[in-house]
């Protein structure tokens, strides 16, 4: 993550990742590896450099390292940096995996890192409070022929405005009230999912949506849910706005995975085909 406007609240992303860390195992790592291979359309990342922007738990830094990449990871949240460093300690990485504190909004810092074959910023840039500046800085360090893999919250108009208010409310509440508030917000969402499963006479699908959530990028449904309800700052973008922004900086779209116009992130993989 990164710095936000003075006086604005901020979700404790690193603390949430610290709770998730105990769930990281070989199966989740393998799922994370698979998601990178599928979206980047490659068997491995051997010989490539990989920049993990806002590395969070460090799971995808670890996945990229296991696929053979030289990884540089950074996050502005010290607890997130500690999480990534802990995974590096557990699983190794040597000199080919570095982790440090830094901000994607700090143009001088980002420029000092050099250029990378893969720049990865999944669900990060829209939490900076300056999504377009963050995207501009990330795009600037992609090497010619390299790939920019990003995921940005889908713009749902008035619904996104409402979610922004919910997220801000979560973060201004006293800490003791945040969990009850999160449960209150989650209840109608979960009730809707359960009702849909019951109406189709397939209640086990709802149960599986929790039990098998780790098959989705290796993440945890509960920790993602808390992140979703509390994740603030919160910005959104229409897919065409992201496409136009990156095209103007010399990128061509290689792969797109949308959330179908619903809640969630649209995923983009761009290739840098021309100088910015």
C-alpha cells in the first residue's frame, strides 16, 4: 500500500495479512503459482525480473520466486513488509528475493528500482488514494517487451460510491466495533449467496465457496472479505479507462479477465510495445 491524504483513515492491510500468514501452505503457494502462469501465459519466469508492488503477505512474491524470477517486493505498510520477510525466511529466496518498505506514489523511489520484465500490482493501486498516479509510476518501470499485470476495482457507479462510504465508516469506527460492523455488512451478501444455492437445490455450493476459496489465487475468503469491507482508500475504474490510460503509455492489452460487471477486480495484463 502507500501513503494517503492527510487526515484520511486507512485500513490496516498489513495486520490483516499477518493473520492470513498462518494459512499459507504448499497448496496455496501452488495455486498462486498457477494463477501467475495462466494470466502471464508462461510456463515459468526463469531469468525474468519481477516487481511486486504492494506485496502484502508476500504470497505472490514467493510464487514468482518459485517460478524462477528474481523478485523485488515492496510495501509501504511495515506489517506487510514483515509478512513478506517472514515468508522469505520460511521458504528461502537468497539474493534473488529482496523485500523492503517503499511507496508506489514515491516516483523517485520507484524510478531508482530500474526496469522489470514483470510488474505485478494486484488489488493495490486502487488503495493508494491516487490510482492513476500509482498506475503511471508502475507502468514507467516495465522494461520494453515486459508485462504489466494489474487488478483494479470495477466501477459500478452509485454502488461503488456506497461501498466507499461503507469502507470509510469501518475505518473511522473504534476498533472494538469494526468486527461487528464487518459481520453486519457481510450478512446480507452471504445470505444472498446462500439463498441462491438453496433455490437451485445445491446448498453444498455455498459451503464449497468457503471450503474451496483457497483455489482462487491461494487466498482466504474471510481475510479477503475483511479486506473488501475495510479496504480504504478505495478507488474504481472502468475497464476502458484503464485500457486507454495504458495504451497512451505504449502498452498493448495481452489478456483481460473481468468480474462480469459485478463487485470485484478486473484483471489486465499489458505488454510494453512502444516507448511511453
